[in-house]
């Protein structure tokens, strides 16, 4: 039985380990934290959103980024301090702009395919993750935003996703608690929400049950491939350095994937794009009744919402290009709280838990899924703001490739993923 190392215990690492072990491979997952899903997969917006498949490689986002550069509470914030990493990433980001249409369509196709696997895994393994299959409502305050959404809807339709334009009156019928003046919206009834941390933790337990070994408190320091063997060097919680050897390795290390790829002779130009969230504890009946059950996406504010059970309301979003900085800034959290107060005035915001995480983003906004230069090195990383949405399908794609190559079969690439990446 071939032995496979998986580096990273977030949503992509855990789904990859699960998909590999279900295919009969011997799997060991390394995670530097004490539990799975403790970093970027801990408190995201909670959306499983094919309707959010539009890639960011659009001229309007470049203009907004320039306009907002000096505005500390802007939805899109770029630290003007230059670095070669940042400059190279943005250069490749702009080079990918001609592929905006096809990459948006491809992302939608991947997101739709991922649903089948994710829901079946949760059902098969009995994972409770506060799933709500009520759809997602995109809201727009002006005609310009609404008209752009109409163009995006045509691209999503080419990817197989149907969503419906709705009037302000229909919006309030879908979500009566929503307050404010809106031009219109788009509703996707096939989208859903849930708690990514609960799902990932549950799937990690399931992977162990099926035979995967998960080594927590193991900080991977280096990954090498020598003479057809993958060598993993880790620093344990007890400050002990250990070495492990496997037949192959799959790098699923989020924003750290770029570093490990360089060690393996590959270039995976992931940039850490910080996002923030707040979890509002709905401490009384008035707040619980005043919070939406339907998930929302406010395109102007770049915020998404999800209702997690009875007593939690998650609001997340924004994008901050500020390197590997993980600080939770009060001036970035306050706009999220203000947004809740404006749109849902019956929610008490006196019990709010802030969070920040670094999204691993590739310049073309498509994940890096596939083999590296070396025959026993693979990647499943760079999913950006759609890590949970895409995780189940990319895990299956990479697991198929690893199994085929490790068994000596001729691998036939799955055409669902853009081969040009």
C-alpha cells in the first residue's frame, strides 16, 4: 500500500486525506495546530456558494483597490508597501484578466460538482455542521451593481448555475428581517451555508476512522523529494525534530504552500489575502428573531452572512493585501458590526467574537490542483475565498490523480479543472 503525506489540516487538507484514504491509500496528515481547522478554516463566512464563483480579475476591482488604498475601513485594502511577492502576484493577476469569463464559468462548474460529494460525505459520516439549504441572496443598492450582476449571471448559467433576479419586495419576502433601501437582488436557491469548522473537524474524525493517521502539533519545517521518496521534517510541540518518509506528498498548506513548493522546485504563487469575520452571539429572543435565516451577499460591502444554528450569526468578508500579517484590526472589524446594526437593527451586537484568516489566493483565482515537477509531488491549494465551496471536488480530483500515478496507471486529466493553470 502506497504511503501518502498530506501537509495541512484545514479544509483542503482534511478533504484530501479523506478522499485518499477512501481510495485505499495509507495516509498521514500533518497539522501544526492541536486540532484541525484552526486557521483559515476556523470562522469563515460559512457559505457554500456557487453563486460567488465570479473571479476577481476584473478592471472594476483594480479601480476600486486604487480608490480605497488609503481608506482603512475599505472593503478592499491594499498596503502600498511594495514587495516582490506582491508585485509579481498583481502582475499575474492582471495578466489573467482576459480569462475572466472562462475562469468564472470554470469555477461555477467546480462549485456545483463539489456539492454532491460534500453533502454525501456529511450524510455518510453523520456530520452535523449547522447546514441550511435555503439558498443565498445577493443584494444590490444601485443599478450599476445590479446590472453587473446580470452579466455575471449569464456566465454562471454557462457553468450550469441558475439564479433569479428579484425585486426589493421579493427580497423582503425571502428575508423579512432585512432592512435598508435596495435596487434589487439575485437569488440562488441551490446554495447553502454551514459551519466550516464543525464540518472539517467531523470529516477529520471520519478520516481517522477509515484509517488515516493525523499528527497534530506537528509543524512541518521542510518537504523534500529524493530518489522517489518524500521526506517530511517536523518540529513537534515538545520542540523535537522528527523526519518521516513517504511514497508521495500532497501539499495542502494554505498560504504556506508557496514556501513548500519552492523547497520542491515548483512555483506556486499564492498570496495571503486577509479576510475578517464576526460571530454575533444572539443572546436573547429578540436578537434571534431579528437575525436572518437566509444567507446574504452584499456585493458593495463585500460581506457575506450565515446563520449558524439558533444563537449564532456570522458576518465575514473584506480583502486585505498586507502580507502574512494576522492581526485582528479594530478598524476592519467595526464596519462589519456597523453593517449588522444597519441591516438588522433588532440584533444586539454587544456579544461579538472577531476573527481574521489568510486566504490562499492564486493570481488567476483558480486553485492549484495537480502534480508538481517531481513524480511524487502533488498540490491541492490556493482556493482563495472559495476553499470550502470547492474543497470536495478538488479533493476528489487530486485523490484520483495520486492513486493513478502511484499505481502506475496512465493518468487521464479531468477536464473540469483548467489545464492551463
